[in-house]
C-alpha cells in the first residue's frame, strides 16, 4: 500500500486530533492498570511503612509553606473581590463569611491545593522516578526481584493520599482565616458575623474530603506512571517532568468536573 | 528459592534465537543468534552503539525484543510470569554500564540489597559479606558513604560487589572495568575468573578492554551495528580473517 508523501489538510487535522486522543487513552489505561497493581500490593500487605513515612515527610516539607502562601493570598483576594461586588449591589455583607466557607469547602480548598500539589509534588515524583529509570536503578530493582510498583509507587500513593487530605484541611483553615481578616480590615465585618456555618452541611465537608481523596490518589499515580515511562537519558527526565504537570493538572480538573457533577444533585436536594 | 532448571542434557545455559529490535525507525539488533554453554564466559565486544548493552538487557528480560526469543536455563524469558521471572532473576547478578546504584541507599545497603531481597541470611553475615566484598575490590571502609560521594570507578566497583555478593550462577557484566586503573582492573578480572573456576558460573562480559578479557573468557562474540559478526571459541577467533574481528582482536586499525 502506497502512502501519499504529504497528508492532505483533512489528514493532518485528523492526525492532530488523533495523536492526543491515542496518547490520552494509553495514559488512562496505563494508570488504571497501575492502580489495580497498587491495590493488589496493598491488599497483600506489601506496604513499606518506613518509605511511606519518608514520603509523607517529604510531601509535607515541600508543600506547607507553598500552600500557606497561595491559599492565604487566595483567601484574601476572594473575600476582597466578593465583598467589593456585594457592597456595590446589596451593601449587605452579613452572609459573606457563610458563602465563602461553602465555596471554599466545595471547590477552592481541595482543587487549588491539588493543583499546587500537582506542580510541586507531582513533578518531584516524576523527576525522581524518571531519573531512576534513565540511570538504570529501576532495572537494577527488577533484576533483584523488587517490583518498582511495590517499592516506588505504593509508598508514594499512600503518602500522597494521606497528605492530600491533611493539606486540604490545613488549606481550608488558612484560607478561611485569611478571608476573615480581610473581611474585618477591608469591610469591617466582625469575625462573629463572618464565622457563620449556616450554609455548610455535613455534605459540603464530605464533598471536600472526597475530592481531596480522589486528587490525592490520582496525582501520585499519574506522576509515577509518567516517571516510569521515561526513556532517552536526561532529556527524557525533562520530558517526564513537564508531562507530569500537564497530566496531573488535567486529571485534577477532570476529576473536579466529574465529582462536582455527581455531588450537585445531592447538594441541591439537601438545600 | 529459585526457579528449577529446565535444561535438557547438552542444552546451552543461554540460548539467543533471532533477536531483532527496532528503535526509532532503525534496526538496532538484527537477528542475533548465539548459544552460551553452561560454565562458559562469553566476551562480548563491539564498537560503541553496536547494541551490546541492549542485547544484555534483552537476555535479562528487561527489554522486550521485537522478534526472536531468549532461553535462560531452559526458560523462555519472554513468556515467564512475573513471579517466575523474579525467581529466575535470583540466579542472575548484573553489573550495569551506568552503575545503577540506588541513590537513596548508602554503599553498604546497596551491596546488601540482593541478599536482603533473597532473604534468609542473618544480619551479621550480611554485614560480614559486605565488608569482605568491599575489601576484595580495594574499597574497605566505605560502606557508610553514599553513591553521590564516589568517583565513577568506585561506583563501578560497588556495582560489581552488589552483583556478585549472592554468588549467583549467572553473571552479566556490562563493562565491569570501565574507568578503572590497570591495577584495579586486573584485580577485578582475576576475581571474576576465580568465581568462574570455583563456582562454575556462566557469564557474559561486555568490555572494551580486549586484552583484559582475553584470559578470562573462553568464547567471544563481536557485534557491529546490531549484527553478530563473529561468535565462537578462542581458537576460532584467532583463525578468523574477518577484518573487524582482526582489528578488535589484534588491537590496531589498519586504515
Ligand atoms: N530500551 C531500548 N529499546 C530500544 N533501543 C534501545 C534501547 N536502549 C538503547 N537502544 C538503542 O540501541 C542502540 C545500541 O545501544 P547500546 O547501548 O546497546 O550500545 P553499546 O553497544 O552498549 O554501546 P557502548 O559500547 O557505547 O556501551 C542505540 O542506538 C540505542 O539508541
Ligand atoms: Mg553499552
């Protein structure tokens, strides 16, 4: 079968669409297969807790200052913008704190934290595992019957999941406090008025935690998968690092879309 | 616990059958076929980029070939399940070209790793064997150092220790003396030969140090651009009139 030397416009258009679709499909199935393997190892009790603890420490160490700053500033900005708009329209700032807490739990705290972790921790995982691949450390593990998924991915998966929940709870606190002080100093909203749980139910807290869990599982899996697929020397590690930011952020946004869609009817029914 | 041998009488320990590998549109290995009898040490030579390291990784089951198959100890490496492959690999020690030391572990932990993975060796014995190995390669007392603190030649020797410490019946060396001074280099080669004579190991030794491997190998193969140009015994290589074989064996270039 002979092929045209230059594909036509339609051909180029299709391949431009086809390539990312094929890539994404392979990525998704690869991550799913790896997740299945991770759960198998966990069920068989093959968990190296010392490695989990080391990873938890590393993730916390890498992220705490970063999250304090980003979520702190975000809290100030959000409350300032919302208060500014509300003042112009209704002039009533009674419910500022209550509404802020609701959107913080449902959306901002888990998703922004996850995006931060995707860039900070996800790249670290991809680069670390990627450089182990190109320096043949992963081959050396396999030659000693130490499966890379058990040794490298399982600890990062467990640590990432636990730390994501912890960091999201911390992010809610930081962001909320920053918002409260902005309310006080920018709009003279008394903290007693700002702290108002009227719009927050158990369901909102559940949505927040479920999102944190989902992101916490997805980021280490996607980043490890990218890292293990590294090839071609140190240039490959650069590729894996960049690819990991894109894939991790994308999976956070897509999971957010799905989980928000699923939780909306529940939240609406609960009022 | 290791995998039982599936060798029939007269079967070679390693059989490589028509291994072909494509990479980025090029044929990097082209129908490589060779046998390595039990107890022999094959010296694998060839110019840079010929595919020596890749062939070794395919034999170890680390890279899948596009065509052909590899039998190690009678087992088809490509069809073994993960558990059996892991068991088979307990029989293999491997020195990687780029050392492949674990950054996160110190030298002692790196060398002890294969023993700890295999299990059943008491901790004091592990420590004693690590010390013994390090002394053998002329690096006593560095067990607590990390790979990043070592020179290339030191890393190579640590990598050597890690490969041989469990005394595996099969040994794959990818340039075990690269970056070593001649004295240390010959120490390693002598150690390597002693293991073979005493333990009856089967080995593949990739090296650019042809004079170094001449006395320790009993079979030789020459790979060039992915094709096996020569494969045979010492007598055969000495009698060969292939130009590249002569250049490698006699150690000069006539153009
Ligand atoms: N995992 C792989 N899959 C496919 N091709 C590979 C792989 N790794 C390396 N190659 C290709 O195989 C070719 C041979 O590389 P290899 O490292 O085996 O050479 P070599 O003979 O060991 O050279 P040197 O003497 O410099 O170590 C290279 O062109 C390389 O791009
Ligand atoms: Mg090589």
